[in-house]
C-alpha cells in the first residue's frame, strides 16, 4: 500500500501527469484483483486454480497462433530478420517468460502430485499438467529449438528450479532458511543494481557460453545512455510513468532492460528502496511459513528468485502491471494470509 501511495504521489512531479495517473489506475486494478482473491473461501486454492486455467488457455492458443495464424503469432527482428515466436504475448521475451513461470508451476504441481500418487482417483490431471509442461518448454526454445533463444527466461527458470530443490532438501533436513535466503536476495538486488554501471556480467565468460555478445545484445549501450538521466533525478526519479516518453523510446529503447535501473529512473532511490523492502519482506515471511510446513511457500520462493534474476536483463520491477509482478503481489497477499492463520493456530494451541 505504501508503494502504491508513493506511486500516486510521484505523479505530481511527472512531466506527463495525466498519462502517469492513468497508468497508476492500472496498478490499482491489480490491487482490486488481489482483494477479490482473498474474498474466496480458500484463497490459495483459488490462486492455483486460476493460474492453472490461464496456463491451459495461454499455451495451446499461443501454439495455434504461431502455427496457423502467423500474422498474429510470429514476428521478425527489425534488424536481423530473425523469426521470433510471440504467441499470445506482445514480443518473444514475453512468451518465453510466461513459459518459464508456467514451467516452474507445473513442475512443482507434478512433484506434489507424484508424492500423493496413491490418493488420485484419476491420473488425467497429472497427464494434462505433463503435456502442458512439454508445450511450455517447446515454446520457450523458439523456432530453432535452443535453450539460449531467450537467455534471461532460461536463466530465470534454472534459478527457480535450483531454489526449489535446495529449499526442499533444506526442509527435509529440518534446517532453517532464515537470514541465508535474505542475504542471497540482497546479493541479487545489488548485482542487478550495479551491473548497468559496470556493464559486465559478474560471471566471466557467461555471455559467450550462452551465445550472447559482450554488449548483452545491446543492453550495455542502453544502460550507458540511461545512467546520466538516472543521476539527474536520483532521489525521487522522474515520477511514475513519467520517464519513458515517446521521444526517449524512439531515441534509446522501449525500456531499460534492467528492472532495478528502470525503478530508479521512474521512482528514484526512495521507490527502489520501497520495492526492495517489499521483496525482502516477501522472502522473509515465505521462509517462516516453510519452517511451519506451508509447502506452497517453496513454490513462491522459487518464483520470487526467478523474478529477481529476470529483472537483471529485463524490466519487470517498478510496477505491478506485468504478469510476473502481478503474481508477486497476489502471492504477497497469500503469504501474509497464511502467516496470520499460522499465528492464530499457535495462539489457539497456547
């Protein structure tokens, strides 16, 4: 709520306050959806059911558009002419990102299903989830069937899987996550924040291994162009929705290709700190819920780490309009609801 209030306040110093206010209105819609979700008898079950239905619609329809309606499902790179799959998304990275988030959800769902294999009266739901997982990976690899088709999405999915596996093993051994997870989150945020200034990946040679250039497909050039703007209004930024004017989009790029830099540009260090605190709180509460055997928090932790890594190369941070950001907001409501329920149970037992 504090973030949304600061967004609204920042409209007052935006160069285009009318546009900024309308963009803020779309942020408020996500909050309404979150409240609607909490009004369900079982909010967590409603969240999983909704996410699964979106996957069942989005992935097959994307495939149909790509295969049979290429005017809507395909695009060509404006510079190289390379074929790109966009499906239901607006561009290729959007489709790959949705596939990555779908894959982590479906893998977790199948994992839980296999653990309770004997309790299933019908195995059809598991078969459907498995087929959707195959479809998600197929779409994510693109027309050339390569894992580096969308490197950022691939690394995000890999990060999510590693986190889920590590957390699962940690809980089995009854070890507490606590400050270790928060330290890793802070490290990723710092890497994402300072990468635009250094223009280099911390892991040497990673770009070449993944088939990318030293400029990270032109990202370093974009960062160098945006850093002078960020230094001019470092504290308060240019106001929510007030930086990316038509002129700057035409001269530089459509976005900063780094969520941490983009947040500083629009909302300054104050907004960046608010978002960082929000994400750290999310991870902290999720870790406590895992210790209390709230298994859904394992998936939530995997998704939040995917979100943090993806923001290093793409822009998702700084608003709640994009699908991943909306997921994070909805999950934050759910984990707080779960935290309150656990506290009530502890009080009643006492």
